[in-house]
C-alpha cells in the first residue's frame, strides 16, 4: 500500500532538512535532473488542477432526481462539498503539487550544499598547499 500524503510530506520535509544540514547530498547532475523533473511534474499537476476546476459545474445530465444527484456527487468529488469537503480531486492535486515542490527544493538544497562543501574543501586545500 502506498504511503499517505502526510507520510510523504513528513518524509520530504525531513529529507529537505537533511539536505540543508549537509547530511543528504547528491551529485550535481543527478540533483539537477531530479529537481527539473519535480518542477515539471508540479507544473503538469497545476495544469490538471486548472482542468479539474472546470468539473465543478457539469451540464447535460438532465432533470431526473437521480441525474441531479449523480451530477451533484461528481461535482463535489471534483471540487469539494458533501460530507468531507477535502475529499476531492482539487484537494488531492494541491497536496501532490506541494509534495512535488518539496522534492524540488530538497534536490536543490542537496546539490547546493554539495557545491558549498566542495568550495570549502577546495579553499582549504588551496590554503594547505600554499603553506
């Protein structure tokens, strides 16, 4: 079973902290590729969010009580409402967009910290060899 969104959020937040502390590092090229993929994924999800927002007002279902009930249920599942107003496509997409940006920021921090460490070591090495 896939981890829930809270677990994913906590995981990437923790990994981001590790990256900022220099405990999680990765090769620059790999990190850049992953960072760009996370940004692209977030942008694609944002486009889906725009598409999903149009599902809040459906038409063509007719006027029978069962048709009206179905239309209402589908609209609520798309944009919210009903028993659980957060159990809908829009909320899920927003959650996944947030996770994608957390991934993006984590990868950026991991390669940034690695570059900073490389610079510090190069400076220390230059200082050592100049003596």
